[in-house]
C-alpha cells in the first residue's frame, strides 16, 4: 500500500525510496494506531462503496446504456471511487506523516 505513496508527499519527495517507505510505515502506524484514524478509513470505504453501488445501479436502471456503454460507465464510477479513496487515505496518512516528521525534527 505504501508503494503508491512514494513521491506523493512533498515533505519526503527528495528522499530515497527505502527511506520514504520507512517513513511511510511509521506514518501509517502513527495515523491508524496512535491517532486512531482507522475508523475514518473504514467510514470512507463504506461510503464510497455505497456510492459506487448506487451510481452503478442508477446507471443500469435509469439510463439502460446497454452492455458496452453501461460497462464503461460502471468502470468510470469504480475508477473515480478508487481515486477518491486514495486521496482521502492520503490525507489521513499525511496527518501521521506530519507527526512523524515533527518527532524526527525535535
């Protein structure tokens, strides 16, 4: 999971990949264990999953786009859900990252 956040945060962009992975692992632990933000990730995932389900169902029943266009629309909704989840997860991870970097600088 941390590999997709290599060079994602400006604070650690100039560091080596191994160092970034180490810092990201500490940031994930800080955010989701110490700061207890895991409930937000679960909430984001549930809301996004329900949204994707609602949109795909609406596309299927209301627009009747057929197999090809309906499948493309569903794929776009799933891709959008993935990118939104990645962005929200990144924001929570950034909170842990700030704590880790502040602890290293102190």
